[in-house]
């Protein structure tokens, strides 16, 4: 039971970091596109 909980916690942390990574990539890509279209 405890093992399963630890596994879930680790999985959640990975998912959380992955979401933040995607968000940062999305933001930077959006900014680059905005600069590209403005120029």
C-alpha cells in the first residue's frame, strides 16, 4: 500500500514537472511567433 502511494507520488511529480516544461516551451514558442508576425 505504502509502495503504491510512493509510486503515485513520484508519478505525480513527474507529471507536474512535464506540465511546467510544456507550458514554458509553449510560452516561448508563442513569443517567437508573435515577434515573427510583428516584424
